[in-house]
C-alpha cells in the first residue's frame, strides 16, 4: 500500500514539474529557428564560403601557396606590353591575366589561411552556407571572368611576345660577343719582355 502511494506521488510530482517547465517557457520569447523559412544569421568572422573579387586580384598566387590542401588553382598569363590592365582598388598594378582561378570548396577545410597573405584583400569568406550539391564537381567555383576565346587570345599574344623578346635577347648577346671579339683582335699585342742577363752562367764562368 505504501509503495503504491509513494509511486503515485512521484508520478504526480513529475507531471507537475514538467508542466511547470513548459508553462515557464510558454511566457518566454521563442528560441527555435524556423530554418529554412527563417535564415540563420552567422556570427561575424564565420567561415562559410570563399569568395574572390577577381577585379582586385593581381595573380600573385600567395593564397594558393598558403592553402594546405591545394584546393586553389590559379593560372596567369603575363599581359603583353600593349595592354594596360590598370590597378586594383588598393592601388596595386595588375600585370597578369587571370586565365584560371578555381577554388574547390569540396576540398576546402575552411581554415581561412588563404585570406591572410592576400596583398589586396580580395579573397575572403562570405556568410553563405546554402550551397550543397549532388555533384561534387559543382563545388569547384570558377572566378576567372575571361571567356575561352579571350584566354586563347592572351596566351597566343603572350607566347608571341615572349618569343620576340627571346630572339631580341639572343641578337643582343651575339652582338655583344662579336664586339668583345673585335676588341680582343684590335688590342695591340704586348711587347715581349727583354731577356734578363743570365747571372748564374756568368758566376759559373768567373
Ligand atoms: S580556407 Fe583553407 S583549405 Fe580552404 S582554400 Fe583557404 S587555405 Fe585552402
Ligand atoms: S593572394 Fe589575393 S591577389 Fe594574390 S592570387 Fe590570391 S586572391 Fe589574387
């Protein structure tokens, strides 16, 4: 009989304790996020997704070198002398075409190490987290804004200019060598030194 009364009291107490918690929270503001209807606001400095402001990129490759998992792929082509690519918003001169700037977010481990060495602060994390994909290849983000035709064009021009510069260097080198040879030929030959009297022989004779 005592056991039944004790158990009944425990049950009654548990119900009222639970209901007490429910009633207390009933009058407090709700904390539940109704995602995806309501978007979660990420805290400042959250690492969610990388973004590159390609207009400010100078193609220095520092971000790619800092990445511990090699998920940044950059290919640059030197701009030819007839092209002025201008400057970044931070005043750094742009000397390279960015023919490729890919970030594989499937490989990225969100360490943020790539953002620190950037001299123009053009690579940074953005508070965007809804980018899941069924196909992993869709997680490779392409930031270069050049069309394939433009890439071919700049590569061709750069190769041509590099070839011309190489030929010019070789021509100058040949000229320099030829001049040095002529100079060596026209240089008067040093006169032979007068022979020293053989003192040793004289000593022996005397
Ligand atoms: S956040 Fe880290 S892993 Fe991701 S690209 Fe930058 S350096 Fe690489
Ligand atoms: S470090 Fe910055 S400027 Fe240099 S290649 Fe990377 S994003 Fe571009």
